[in-house]
C-alpha cells in the first residue's frame, strides 16, 4: 500500500511539473504586447505621444486626466542638462533656461501659509 501511494505522489508531482513547464513555454512564446502599445504599426507618427495616440483614437484610453495632460506638454529636459559633470547654469539664482545676469529665476509667488512658515 505504501508503494502504491508513493508511486502516485511521484507521478502526480511529475505531471504537475510538466504542466507548469508547458504553460511557461506557451507564455514565453507568441505575440504579446503591452496594453496601450499596438503590436504592429503600419505608419510612423512623428508628433508627440498624445498626438499619435489621438490619431489612433486611443487618447481617451488613458486612466486619468493628469496622464493625458502630462503627455500633451511640450516641456523637455535638454541634452545639456543630461550631460555628466555639467552644471546647466553656474550663476547663483539664475534660471537654467535663462542663464543670464539679472534674469528672473522662478520667482516665489505663493501666499503665506502655515506650511511655508511665513513670518509677519
């Protein structure tokens, strides 16, 4: 009786391992793609991400309004800012995009509140 139960246990284990191996092989091969990126693309879009998604009618498939707004912005990080060991603007208090003497650098315009610890 013990031989029969141990043989059954070994057989069941082998079958389970084989099934797991086959399922991972099937998942590893095939044509998979991300949810919002099409697997095949017949034309190439030269615009922003938001413009390309709008062409395909996928613009409103984004999960939130803020994600759509982020993709629609035109702000970017310049290549100069990405270079190693390089300070984009070495002038104290100057803006990175307007690196000139006396140029206004993102002035502080928030009102007084508890979090900013303003003193009257």
